């Protein structure tokens, strides 16, 4: 039984999360919690909602009581959030985590907030939205040697949904992975007393999560040319859901171009498992 203690920060407001759950989806912290309980049974998980104004955020001394900090995705935008307290509270929390020296992992929004907190920059992607699958993510030379990607293939696909991307990393940061959509798909850096490992994609999402996202953003993905009609998007979402329920459907996995990178959780979760094993446990 694990006695590791994790603090998970939800990137969305409770209102946005309620809408996601009502549409059949899960919050980012729900996904992270399921993975952590699987790989570290019995671990202690606490969740904070910094996007909501009534949230009591832990002080620096309290943060040192956690073995790891994780930040999930969000529908908010760092580039547009300079005066938005829903965003600035999250950047301030990230700074406090760095000051406390707690191992920090982030997916998508978590990467962007960590970068902003450490002095980097984030902007809207000129390519629009990377939706459902980040294709052909390639490890850099440094990525192949970094423990975040221990046991990971040199080229892989991963669940993804984002419209913003990191445009400038903090001083001393290392790009660990890239693809044709975003130069920074994986990165690591030190800031203050802490160290960050993170990715632009979503290892925590499964096919059911991806199906919900396609349905939620149907008009957006049609407008951007992913699908010719809303009906096509709906049909794609249904195929994703069906494959999630029956991963042995080779006809669907072939049609959708998906393999163990996404279908096998032990492959998909590798970055999170590696962070726990190589960043969290050694510090503990």
C-alpha cells in the first residue's frame, strides 16, 4: 500500500466541469486520480480548484507536505488570461509549487501554466486545434535519454485537444518531444526550488474521453475541416466510444489508425508512471 500524497489541481471551474460531466465526460483530476490509484494503490489524493474564487489554496508550508503536484487540462486560455483571476490564481499556485520544491507534472494546460509561471510564453497555435489524436510525436535526442520517456517508443500517437501551445520555454528548459503540429509536445525545466515534467497531449485520456470531446466541439472540428459535416463528427465519436468498449475491434482500430499507443493504458500512461517512479518516489 502506498502512502504517497498527491495534490491535483483542476484547471476548469466547477461550472465547466459540471457541463463536461453532464455530457458524459470526466474531469482531468478524475482521470489523474484513477491512474494514480492504479499505479500507487492507497495513495492519498487531494484536489484543489484554483479556477474558482472560493477555493482556499494551500500555503507554501502546506505544499511541502505533498509528494507530487499535478495539473490537468482546461478550457481557459493562458494568452487571454493576463487579467483573468481564473487563470492568474493557477499561475500563482504553480509558482508556489515551484517555490516549495514539490515534483510538478502537467498535461496540456498544466504544461502551459507551468511555462507561464516560470517566465516562458504561450500563444494560440497558428494551425488551430489539435483534436483527438496528436500524431507522430517524436522524441528528441534529450527526450530519448530522459526518464519521463523511459520505455516509450521514439515515435508515438497520443490523445490530445488544444488550441494554444508553448511558444517560448523558460530559461534552461529542454524540449523532449515534438510533432508537426507543436514544437513543444514534451518538456522539462527547473525553476526556483522545483522541477517540472510535462506534455502538451493527454496521456490520462482514453477513447471514451476523446469521443466526448469530439461531440462537445463538433462545430469547431467541422469548421476546421476535421469532418465534412456534424453527422460525420458524431459518427467518428461513436466509433471511438465503440472501440473503447471493445479494444479488440481490429476493424475499427485499423479504420481509425489507432494502436497500442492509445489502446493500451500501460503504454498510454507511461509518462505519468515514469514521473511517479523517477521524480516523486526518489524525492520521498
